[in-house]
């Protein structure tokens, strides 16, 4: 009897059960279920399509591409599956194929929100920002209440240098649900005078973003009024930044997130400050004074060898929790050939889960790892002051080195942070920073070869007394 009942369960019924597991986030179980159904019904396009979605969620992009292509063999030209294929191809940096798939999907179903939105994202990751805007605005028109395409539109505008529009649109980030709600409901500061009031400036994203925008904090105090009634400024930021920020003009007090016991009248996210002060490439305030305490300088002297060799700090990954880190981070093995350049010593500044990559790659004997011994950004700053150069993929240390005016070579993936827009080798935000860019998405080898050649030249420049340039 039980066998007869099981025989009556159709592939479509099993598909519904597998899809329910998928919706519940039980991805591994859903994949197992989809594969079992395909043993019964290998021509079930819906199962192949859903299997592709599940595999992409797991990061198995090549397998997802195969699943989507199998589905398209069964239902050729299906716009939804074609768009999903474009997403997986984009994840693999096969951008030309991805854009072709997205273009075909949009042509077949121009009134589909997801298809137009995903096409816009693929164009943005291909650094085609004008075309990206067209698709994102089409998606916004199809679904005006969804904040996500409006947020991605903000990023495209900043890449294009359309700062007035970009900063206004950048505020959409608070509607996406990806940032935590504030614990106390107080009015948002818009840049008005605040004499007699207390303003809380709070960090909201990564350490690098706080370092980048700390340059605007001294401008806040200019709007606080004067004398005994002048407004107060409290900066809420994590402990690793507090020593570093302690000399920034205009901060009356610093607190860690969730620890402010002061009543405050207004608040502002630190990443909203560029918009409030109308920041553009032409009117940037300089980075603020960053404090490096004596204990940090002494520690740096101990951690680095005191000789005349060309000291290079390396960082190969930003925060692993940042969803775009996979595209910007690289393996530490790419950096090891720099140690072959005559006169160079490498110091690994990497912290966190990826710091162990050095030993795995066999570089522990030839690279001095000091990142995990640095307990604050003030200590990292002290080390940066002792190094001749930092070579790294984009993360918070790049912002710190740039703010200190230290030589830093920032190795960028194809779809960069908006700060590094365009094709130049420099950015007005950090004059001491040189940018090395991918010509093609995912292709790091030419970038590292270019850097190695430039490093040889830099070592020679130091020997000639011309470093830093």
C-alpha cells in the first residue's frame, strides 16, 4: 500500500515540496530533492531552473550555469531562465556572455522588473554606468516602491561623478532593510545650525567608510554656534578607531555603538556627511589629523626590522562579511613574487579569517606576518608610517594609508568602489594613492605583473633618494 501511494506522487508534487525547502532556506536539502526529481523527470525545466538558483545561492556558479543551460535546452529562450543564466555568468566574470543573456531576456520581456534590474546590475559590474542607469531607471518605473534599484542607481550616479543626484539618492540605503535601525528615534540632522543641541554622528558601514568620511567631521562644528551655547558633537564608532580619531577637531566625546548614555537631540550617519557638505572631486576637505600615540609608534619599531631595505606591507582581502569581497580579494600567493624583487621585505598586515592564508600558501617563512598583532587602527597607522609602501586590494587599510598620506598601491577589480571611478591612476580623495586596475573582470595576472615592474622601479628610486615620489 505504501509503495502504491509513493508511486502516485508526481514529479510536480515533489517539485512543490523541494521548492518549499528552498524558500525556507534549506538549500542543501532542496538541491538533493531537485536532483532526485531529475532522476524521475530529467526534462523538467522548472527543476533545472530552480536547481540553478540554489546552486548560485551556494556560490557554485559553474554548476548553476550548467543547470540554467539544461533548462534552456528544454524551454529555449525563456526570459526568466535566460536572465538567471546572465546572473551566474556575471558571478563568474564572463561579462560579455552575461550581458548578451541579459539583453536577450530584456528584449523578450521588457516589462519584467527582475529582468531589467538584473540587467542594470550586470551593466554596472561591467563598468558601463550610463547603460546601467537606463536599466535601473526602467526597473524603478516598473516597481517604484522597491528601494533596491534606487540604491543601485545612487552608486551608478556616484561612479559617473553626478554627485548632487548621487548623494541624494544615496540616502535610499536606509530603506533597503540592510542597515540596522537606530535604537532611539530622533530627528536626522540635515546640515542646519544646532546651537544649544547635541548631535550624534554614528558609523554605519565598514571601518574604511568611517575613515574616508572622517574628514567632514571638523566641518560639522562650524554649524554648532559659538560660546557656552555651542552645540556638542558625539561620535559613535567602534573601539579600534577611537585612538586614531581622538585628535579630530570638533569631536566633544566618543562612544562605542550602543553605549551613549547622553541625551542627544539630532543624529546623522557618517556616510551622509559628503552629501550634506556637497562633496565632489573639486571641493574635498583634506583628511583630518589622525592620532598615533607613542605606545603605537614604539610597537611599530619593534614589529618592523630597522634597516634600509624597502619595506612593503601587503593586504589581500577586506572583510569577508562584505558581499562584494569575493570580487575584490585575491589569494596571497599573488603577492609572494614581490619578495623576489631585490631589496624588498614583505610584511603581512592582513587581519581576520584570511590571515591564515599566508601559512597555507607557504609564505610564512619569507613574509613577516604582523597583522594579528595590531590591536587598533592607531597601531596600524604607526606601522604604515614605518613602511615604504603598501600594496593591497581595496579595504580599510587603503583608506588609512591614503588618509595618512602614505604611499599605497590599490589593486582594483573591474567594478570598483565609486571612489575610484573612471580610468585614472589617481583619486582626488587620496593623493598618495596609485590605482592599478583590471582591464578585464577577474583577470588579476596582468595587474600583478604591472605592480611587480613598478615595484622594481620604486626600489631603485629609494636607492637614488627619490622615494616617496
